[in-house]
C-alpha cells in the first residue's frame, strides 16, 4: 500500500427511487474537499434525509427524525438497570474519532440536549495528539461529528464524551487520533464512522484496534458503509465490531414493530481478512474469510435521527435528519459503554476487541432482532435472512438482553421498572382485603426473577399495611398481601422498590354506624329566638360518616337545663346520608351552660357542647312585610313583626301600633295593641287606592319603634273618561292647543296599560252653524288620548264631549273668539309652464302662524312680473271659500315669473318657470354691421322665436341659412350656409361679402318657420395689402423647379382676399429662374402659386414686392449631381523630384456648385502636357471628401516647361490644370555606392554603374551595359 493514503470527506445526499416495490437509496456524492485520491477512498458514512423528497437535504427549524427517548425505548435501552441503577454509561468515556474540526460542536450538543431534556455530558475536544490547536474546519466532516457526538450521548447520557479530531483525512492522521483516543483513561469504546474500500496489506493495520498496554479494555466500533457490497475498511478488521444498517418500524405507540435490511448497509466477504474464530459456526457464507457486518442498527435516513448542526448550515434551520451506518457505530459504542458500566458495578473489567467480538457471537439468538428481509445495494447484492446474513449480521440489539449477557447475571438479575397491583375497586372500612403485586419491566412483562424488597404506603393514615417484603425466587415476581383501609373515600396503595413503583386506587365505604356525634354544635341564642342549625351525624367505629343510612330518626332533648326552659324543634329528624339537621330549635328561657342530648335507635348517644341562652331584647323597629304589588281598591294583608337591633323577633312585644300611608285615599287598620299570643307578630288588612309607589308605615304609639314597606299600586279597571288637559280659548278657524283625555278607574288613576280603546271628541253645545274640524277620534296611548288639530269654525261658547266605548264620558267648556284678518297669502302654482298655456293657482289666506284664515271675505288683487300675462280680475272671497280660492293664469314671457296676490297689507307670491312655446318665426338678434369687402363681418345671430317672442331654447336641430337680400354691388356672400341652432340661436361667424356697396340686407330662412330680413348694412372697399406671406420649401436642389404660394395680407396677418395688384419676384441667387411680373385677379382671392428655380448652392432668399408691400422666404439650395471636375488649387512650379504643393480637384454640378454630397468618387491625376518626358508620382486615385480630392504627394521626375495635369473621375467630365514649370534639381551626378545590391536592379549587371541622387531617387547615369532603373534613395 502507499506510504501515505488519504480519506476524502464527502457529504452524501439521498435520492429515493422505486425498486421491487420498496424504497431504494441511490447516493449522490458531492466533494467537499479536494485531496489526493488513490485507488482506495475512505469517507464518512452518513446520509442526509431530504425532507422534500428530492435529492438535496434540507434543514428545518425543529427536529424531524427520531428522538433519543424514542430510540432508547425501541431497542430496550430504557429497560436496562443494574440492581436499581439506571443503565446510562455512567463512569465510562466514549471516544469519537473524526477528521477536521467542527467549531460549533459544543454549542450544538448543548442545543441538542436542551431540545430533548438531556443533561450536558462532560465533553472534551482535542486534536489528534491531545492538544488544543484544532485542525481546519470542514463542513462535511462537521456533519459527521455532530451526528456521532450527539447520538453517542443520546443513547448513553451518563457517559463522558471525548472528541478527537484528526488533522486531516489521511491514514496517518486518523490512526494517530485512534491511538490517542484508545490510550485515554476511562475510554471504553472508540467510534469510527468512516471507511473505504479494502486494499492489499490492510491486515497490517489491524493492530491499531487492540487495547493499548496498561489499559483496562477498549472496544473499537466502525460503520460498515453505506453502499452495500463490497466490504469497507476498517469495518472489515477482525478487531473491529462492524455495524450494518436497517430500516426500523415502530407502532403507533412508539414500540418496536419490525426491521428490514437497509439497501445501503455495507457487507460481504472480505478479500483480505481471514475468518476469525468467533465467526466459526455462526457465519455460513464463508469458512475462510472474515464477513461483514457483525451486527446492525437503524440507518435508513427515512427513519433516521434528528441532528442539530449549525456549522455549514443555516442557523435558522439547524435541524437535519441523518441516516447511514455512521449513526449506528456511535450508538453501538454507547451500548458497549452501558455494558461496561454494569461490568464495573459487578467488579468486572471493561470489554476489549478481543472479548467483545467473541461475546457478541456467543450471545443467544434471543438477544437480537433477527432481520430476515431486505436486499443491499452494491455488487453483488445480498439479502437478509434467518440467522446471520451479509446485510444485518446477527441483527439489531435487544439492548436490555444484550447488555445483561455482556455484563453477566450477577450484576443484571432481572430488575423491575414498575409494579402492577391487583386490588379490589372498593372495600369497607376496617375490612381486610388482598392485593397481588407483580414486578414488571417497561414492556409490562412480568420480571419473574425479581428478588428485590418492596415497601407499602398509602394516603390512608389509618391503613393497616404489610411490612416490607423481599421477593423470593419462588414468587416468580408475584406475591399476594393483606391490606386493611379504614378511612372512607378514594385512597391509593403504593408499592416501591428502588426506582420501580406502582399503585392502585381503592374506594373505601363506611362501616355500619355505631354512635352519634354533634358535627355542628349548638350556638348561643336569645331566649324565644330560633337557634342556628345544629347537625348530628351517625359515625362508624373509625369516625366515618355512615352515608349509607337515610332512615334512622334522631331526637334532641335538653341535657343540662339551667333555667327550666322548654325546648321546641327537637325532632325527630330523619338522617340524610347519615346526617340529621335541626333548623327550628328554640329555648323559652335564658340560661347558662345548657346542653343538648342526641339519641337514635340503638346507637350510642351524644351530648353537645355547652351553650348560653340570653334574655330577649326590647323591640327597636318593626319589620313590615307586604306584597310587592297591589291593585287600587283591592285589600291585601301586611305582617308587622317587632324586632330588636339584630333583627331578631321580639316575641314579648305588647305595644300599640299606628298606621299611616303616602296614599291619601288608603284604607288603613285602626290602632292595634299586640298581645302575648302574637309573639311579636301580627297581620293586618290594608287597601291602597292611588296608583304608583306607595308606602305603608307602622309606628308604635309610644317610643320610637317603627317600620315602612313600599307597595307598587296598579290602577283598577277603567270606569270613566277625564279631561287631563282642558281646551283653552282659541281663535275661530285656528287649531286649539292640544286637548288630552284620560281613561281612569274609580279612584282617578290613569289606566296606563290601555293603548287600544278609541276616544272621540265632538261638539256638545255650540253656536248655530259652527263645526269642529280636526282629528276627532284618537286611540289611547298608555291611557291617554291627545287631540292636536281641533279647529272650531265660528266664534262663540262651546262644550266638548269625550266618549269611548262603555266608559262614562266627560264634558269640557271652551270659548272661541272671532278670527282676525289674514297676514299673508299662500299661492300654490305649478313650478313650470309653457308660454301661452293656461294653468291654475290656489290662493290661501293665512296667518303668520301658517294657519288658514278660513273666515276671510276680503278682496284679493293678482299681478305678475310678466307684462304679457293673462291675469284674473280682482276677486272677493266668500264664506264658502273657507279662505281658499282657485284662479286661472296664462304667462307668456319665458323665464322665472312671479304671480302675486295682495289684499290690504296681506300679500303672497309664487314663482313659475315659463318655458318657450314652439318656434313660429325667425328673428335677427345680432344685426349685420359695416364690413370691408372680402373680409368676414362681425358674428350675426338669428334666433327661432315663438309667438310671444321667446327664443325657442329647446331646439338645437333646426338649420338656418343666410343669403343676400338687397345687393346693390352685385356681390356674392360667403359663409351664409346652413348653421344648426344651439338652444334656438344660430351664429354666423364667417359672413364675407365680396364687393363694396350701400344698403345690403340679409334674409334668414329655416324649415317651415317664417323668415326674417336684417337691417341694411354697408360694405366698404378693401384696402391694399401691407405684406406678402410666401410659402416655399425649406430646401431645394440646384436647377430643380419648385412651387411657392404667395398670399397678400394685412398687418394683422389676415388675407387681403380682394387684392388685384401686380407682384414682382427677386432673389439673391443671381442664376435664379424667377416668374415674370403677375397681376392678381379677383379669382385668386389674394393667393397665387408660382414656379421658381434656384441654381446656386447655399441659403437664398426669394422676395415678392407690390408697391410698399413685400414678403420674403428663405430656401436652402443643395448642389445637384456632379457633372464635371475642376482644379480648385492649381499645381505650382516645382523642382524635379521634389513634392509639389497640394493640388485640389473638385466635383462640380452643372451650375458650378461643389458636389459636397459625394465622398465616394475616386479622382486620378495624369500628365497632360509633358515637355520633359517626366514620370508623375502621387497621382492617386484619391477619394473625394465632400466633393474635393486633395493630392499632397505629387512629384515629377524631370524638368520641363509648360507642363499640365489632367484630372479624371468616373463618368465626370475631366479637367486640365493651368501650366506649371518643373526646374532641374540642383545636384550633379557622382559615383556612389548604390543603396541596393546591383543584382536586385533588374537589367543591371554586377559591373560598375554610376548613380546620381536626383531628388528622392537614385538614377543610373552611366553603366557598362543594360538599361537604367531608378531606385528609392532610402
């Protein structure tokens, strides 16, 4: 194997897929740390459960997996005790070995403990050599650490936890950590939840898993892996307990139900490890090689464990659900620690690798849950079956049995966790009964080997309980005892042995009664007064009330009787559930130290405590008892009791009582003197007659003794009517003040309960012809009828008569005074009417109080704000009018009009909105005014009017037309077309007569309406324009004609439509093609269009003039398409071979404008006249830029006079430059070394050649043979 090999930490995530109708775990591996990976890879063996069902694990805010209590109960850890000491791993240390650091493990463990109610363990974290410098943190290994530490502690909560963190996942670091852990005092188990594939030479590492020298015993436990076959290392080591995985099923109560082999459980036959002797005879799958696993435990993440982990996880969702055989190894390590706790208590040494593994294989089959179904992943697949298998080994632990056998019977003789007590539900006080006590384990099974000592207790203080008893083997965990309970009621019977306890409830009933007892003693009392209640109770021999008896009769008599008093109210009284209550006891005389004696049948009697009878006091007041209600006139009784200050009856009172009442009609008793026979109490008869709350008062004729009672008196039956609000003097024809009539009984009480009887008021005596108006019949409301509208017609003296059913009626007198003249008139008229349509109005004479002056007989005069109105003549009211008369009125003027009625100082008015009638004719509302010819006149309005001249505002549809009537100038009229009326009015805003003249008229017409002719108006001649408006395009192309529109205008910018003068054009474009002088005609209406051609590029103006009037427009002229070239910078004289000054060639259009729109055409220059036979360089082509090509590198090779350049470009007409001279260069030929090898000069030989530097060129001027070829000087 390599000298150094590495473990790679990965976090495995679970994806659930279907396979053979069961859940199959498919593993997704995510690398969390990059390491050198050889052929053998070791990983931590845990799996996260994705609660969403997907492939990613999710944290939650609270735990979702199994709790410590649930798993301890499922596997039987909660049934483990060592002679009463709970099996928690106390006194041992579990070492957890993992790689890298989990920086939050201490706080995470504390949070885990708080969640599940566990006490924090003694927890130590060190590095691989025991130091405090922790290795680098790693989120993947942090999950493993959290799982291992929290669940080793969960199963063995009393064990210390030592976490040893290797510096890395390398073999050297992990084995160093294992060695350190094994050497520490108190460590009994080393948990290793990591592994990888087997490798040749692995057996050389097996010695790492033996108890170090000098140590009492260390066991090594490893997870078998999460990928099925093949086996992994170090689980494959014959010195390591290999733990496989199962899927655990619990019932609804959390009890163990079943298990199946988990698909990820690592197992199989080792390729390198020989079969250890302890597997002989148990393992059948191989006879030569070590097989895995040895045992198993719940590892399925779907039935996994709640883990609190914050490093690498959200602090808000710190709970994860873990699975994998990583959770199995630390929990088996916890099992070993609990077993070693028991072994220590039994004086035995801790288990080691060499003792644990043989012991596991020697344990009886009954110590394990034999898992017989389930198939593992990997290759090959293995199936669980009866006995040992390569998926679950021997099976999962029945912890209480495995631990008991690992410890031995001397320390783990069966211990009970509870006792079942079989006792009767009920018992009689003092009667013995038997109870059977059975020792049980947590599963309620009998612990037949229990030999502990039990102790009895009860909440019955009188109970007769068995002495402490030590069970014997012959009891088989069950023994029967005799118990006697003596106190009646529900009592518990409790059995205890160490921490085990059990109880039963027994209801104790009383025994038969044997004697009597005063349970409520007699209290001191006043002579002649009733004593407070006294109770006598039947008791059994134990003092329990004999509640079963309700037949015995108890009597009381005076025992000690110091004054010879008589006792009343002494019974007999029959007991009720064993108790007799005496409520009417009284002694006739005062005395001190008196007692009562109780007796009943054969029961032993009882004597009460002594009490005192004090003399009766004198009366201080009367208690008057009377009914709360009475009916007027109906007699009732009242009781008057003389009482002392404590409200006790003064039975010896013999004074005289006098009666009074707040009811002045009351029938009261005469004075009465009490006798001794009254015992201070006497009854009287009283009759009250006035309805309401009335008092009856009793007063002693001597002294200050008195008392009052209140009685609510209701009315008797109704007998008659009564005026309770009399009529008052009233003016004739006006309503009088309200009159009220009440229904009363014989005593004058209003019958307020009656709201149904109808009362009628009518005139009794009255002047001839008088009437009574208003509501004459009213239904009573709580006994009252109110008449609010009674109105007598005439003046005089009247009487009113009230009647109602069979009741006796009532009469009342009233005086009516004559009515005064009215103060106002009220006119009732319609709110709207149509002009010319008659309507009626009602005029009512009235007073300021709005009452009608029904007696009015004056004359009323009608007027109106409508001067055209048809108003009735003055009218004199008659008595038959009763102050009201109706008239016919016709209003004709549209708008709000008033109609007024007047008589002397009285007046009244009403407003009526008059709408127009139907239109009949047209009318000019706004006449035409003087106007300038050919200009629009001020608006003219024509209205539709009805027969009364009202504008027919209701019409917005009729169309009105205007034409010329009188037309002295032969003019035409524009703008007189059809206009729709708006609310009866048509407005003409654009009327324009063409010619001048005097006496024009307009004629209006519209449908069937009678037309109208306007007033005459004058049209004056139009003035000359002051300016011209020219409408022209903003831009034009040189030489391309375009149109302009010229409009004659006044200073106000209005068109001079009558203009007929001449106009003349001009432009600052000297090449422009302009229209000839033009004279406007009347048909132009001041506007004419012309054609113009501009030819010079740039911004140009176009001006129109006529007399003093002028106008201009600006047009930007762009060049036309280029037609020819021109030299715009001529060539200058130059020295032969030198660069000529820049020469420019320009594209021009037909009008000489530079074709600036072109930047694409290429221009070339060539020699035209070439007097020296020179060569031209730098002649292009050059691309124009905005129509211009610039040549900056022109040079001629030889001198000449009168040379010219010729420019050409595409299809453009070319150009020839001005002449220029080329002067010879100032240099003389000389022999020089040529700048290039002669061999590179075509046509020259390597022989001698003479070069001359001419300008920038070398020129051969003499040679032996061949032509001369210039070469650049560079």
